[in-house]
C-alpha cells in the first residue's frame, strides 16, 4: 500500500534500530514547588535518525503520564465511542483519516479506536469516507490505507537559506515522490509567506493544502483566492484540515467547503485517541489530554524557527 517508497528506503527502515543514547531527559522544577515542574526531552544526532524519535517520544510520554501520574480513567466504552464518532462523521459526509498516534492516551486506546472506526466504516454505505490511518502498524493490522503528508520543512531551512525554502522543499519532495504524496502544509513560516513561493507551477502540481494552525474558517476562502489569482480551478484541488478537530468543527468546515465548491477532508487525532472522562466523576468530567509538541531546535549549531498561523504555537 506504500508503493511510493523505494526498496532502499524500506531496507533502511527494516534494519534501523533506535539509539537511546541520543535522548536526554531533564526535569525542570517549579520555583514554588520542587516536586512539580516540566520535562524537557532532547534528541541529538543525525537528522535522518533523530527525526524518527518525534512520534514515539510523544506517544511514550503521554502513555507514561496516564499510566503513572493520572490514573483517574479507564477504557470503558472507547471502541464504541470511536465507532459512534466515525458514524457521525460519515453520516455528515465528512471524509476523514485517523492521525492520533502522537498524543494518544495509550497504544491500547489507539487499537480500540481504530478497531471501532473500522467497524463503523464497514457497516456504513459510504466506506470511502474513511481514508486510513497514519499509524503504519495499525494500518497493517486492520488492512487499512496508511496515510500522511509532507513534514514541515524547517530542517531544509536550517541547512540552507530561509529564503525560498518552501519552494525548495516542495520541489525536492515532488522530485522524489511525484504525485503520490502531494499534500503540503502551509504554515511553517505562515501561510502568507508560503503563498509567495507557491507559484503557478507548484500550485498546479500539488493536489492539496493542509491547514494546521490559525483560524480554519478563513483558510478555504483565502486558498480559493490564491488559486484564482494563478488562474487555477480550485475546485480541482483539496484542503485537509488537521488542527484540534472534533465533529462540530469538521461538520462546519465541511459545509463551508461544499458551499465554496472546495473538496476537503480531515485528519483527526486527539479527539479520537485521547478523549476520556474521569472515573471519579462518574464519567462526567473531561480527563484532559497532554498538550505536548516536539520540533527541530537546531542543526549544526544553527537555531531553527517555525512561525505558524497561531502565535501561541
């Protein structure tokens, strides 16, 4: 199902083993209470190796927290809840994929959620409305499509010149994968900066944009304007929304895109794989997921920056 990966790359992944000595974990105590604080985790090494730590580090951190620090929850109803959510999305004609590995409550949760989604999809008339999961193992286990998009290209900016980095990254990616994986985020250095480098050739070539920060309601009208300025029929393009989505947000954005004539879909993570209620409240009060993120800090001593469409990010 991943024919775009070349044998040499797959051989590399098969033989690769993580190197724990690349990881450092530092506890930073609070000035008010030394027993409370924050955790700083760094991965140092070759970019081709350290980039692979991003997803498992976040997933392990979340699972450890909810296994040892916050245990006021259980798995009651997780599979059924996921099936209900999937059915609601499919009924509303919201095409979606599951992208919840990084901030999942646990692997067991993730497995229950994907199983529930698959059952809902199999029972629904609109089976193509669920387009897959970003978790390669669960895709294999449940015979689903494995899906994803180009990563944000801060590394290329750090290695070279920040000027024209979006165009450089897009061209390198498309030269390698062709049209197979032509969905790009726009917010590494803000969407407006991205559009300056997203010229007619690239806008024609790439099939879809990914919205990952900022106000999602203004994204489609602005993207429509951008394509029209380039003389490109935006109705042949698509938007993938992926920022803190739930059913109501997806439904509202889907209706907006339908009115505009834009194709759209949704990559949904935390709402699927870390949506729990506290046991102590009779499953009434929300058990909050961790707000965690990992980003490239520096390459060869050159500090890196990401400027999304949301200042708090």
